[in-house]
C-alpha cells in the first residue's frame, strides 16, 4: 500500500508499506476518497513534534471499498462501498472498525458521501432547538458552514442567515438556501444590536434564535455572540483547539445557552451519520457544491496550501489515492 505522511513542517511524502491485515471486528478497505480536514492543518503546519520525530499520518474522512473483513465483521461483503470513522486515511488502504462504518448510498459518488464530516455537523445541530419557524444564523461559510446551511435549511427555519467576510462564500450560501447573507461588519442592527433597552426598537429585533459558529477563530465567536437573541442558543461548531478562545461574557447577561458542538461519543456520531447519509440518499444534502478540488495522494500538500490560504474558489479538497499523480 501507499501512504502519505507529514515529515516536516508543510511537507509530506508518500511511502510504500505492506498492506495491513484487519483484526477481529475490522475491515480492510481500498480508499477511493479521503477528505482533507481543517483539523489537520496544525500538525501539517508544524510537522512532527515528538522527541523521536516520527512522521504524522493523517486523514480521517474516508470512503472505501471493502477488500477483506476480519473475524466478526463478515456482514461487510468484498466490494461494498462504505464510509465511516477512521484514521490514516491518506493512503491507498485503510483499516476501519466494522462498527463504525455505513454503506455509501446507492447512486452517490463516494467523494460526495464522506460520512465523518457531515456526521459531525448533523450531531452538533441536533443539540440545538433549530427547527420550523426559528431564526437561524451560520457564522463562517467555509466547508463546515456551508454544510450547516444545508442542514439548517432542511429544518425549515423562518429565516436563515449566513455571515462571512468573503463574497464568494456568501454567494455559495445563497445558492444553498440562505435567505440573507452579510459580511461581519455589515450586519444590520436589527440582527445583532442590543435593542433590549430601547422599547421603540424591540419590534425590529430579528436576532436569531440559534447561531451556529463555524469559523474556529475568536472574532467569529464574537460575531456569533452578537447575533444570538436573549435566551437563544449559540452552538460552537468551529475547531477552537489552539490557544484560548475568548467568549463574550455579555452572553451571560442575555441568558444564552452555549452548546459545545464537538462530540466525542462514537455511538452518537454513528447515529448522526446514518441520518446524514439518508439526507444524501434523498438529495437533501449535497456535497457536490462543496468538493471543489481533487488531488492525488502525492499532492496532499497542495490541498493543505489551498485550505490554509482559503484560496479563491476553494471549499473542500478530496484525495483520490488510486489516481495519484507523480
């Protein structure tokens, strides 16, 4: 098998290894698509940090074709296309836990049915009161935010707002179902100002009931906090795992419920993944507008460079290991 590994800051290499052998309850899949995730940007930027300098093997958004099933995993026949939770997916082969995979819906391209990222989003939004008649805002319209726009739209809100500084991202949100889009500095007062002490203005108060933050940076949290109405819900979906993410304590005085959008429980994620794949099968969630770039296994650094720069036209990259280009 071939596998990509980070060997130095912003530098990956592809090496040859023996094909792995699945153990009990595992399956070996031929990887046909592997999504490039923003959560892996930091290890790619910094390179190996361990004392022995061991390379880092990334990739956890996997779709693949079952090659061999280990003992206790015979329900997965050879050739079945599956997606699920795993690791070291920037490779031509990967071993996955049979309990953490699901079939790719028939008629859906595997790159448009990556289970892990949409499961994260679906599980996060399920812990908010977003639903029919609610006002919902999504702050940050990269891959995660645009996915949240689609999931939120499916819940039939009365108003769906998208916020992002990039005009192209705002346009994509409109195409995917947002009603209104704004740059952060151009949000009208009725959607973000503190109108509680102005009786003449309360009738204009259209602050969202639910705000989904998908920026992963503190300024994005500040914008999201300003948007949410008193007694509303702020769901932090963006990755804030580097440094301190400052929270605006005025949320305290608005009695806002803050939801941590991260889910460490795989049972919950698999339930959310099943629901999300059903949406994909019924064409109610569409990866096609989100997967903007494809690369071979030996081009992963190019994918990360585009993501790091948030290049024009970029939303998400997917590796297709079986079509690597040297």
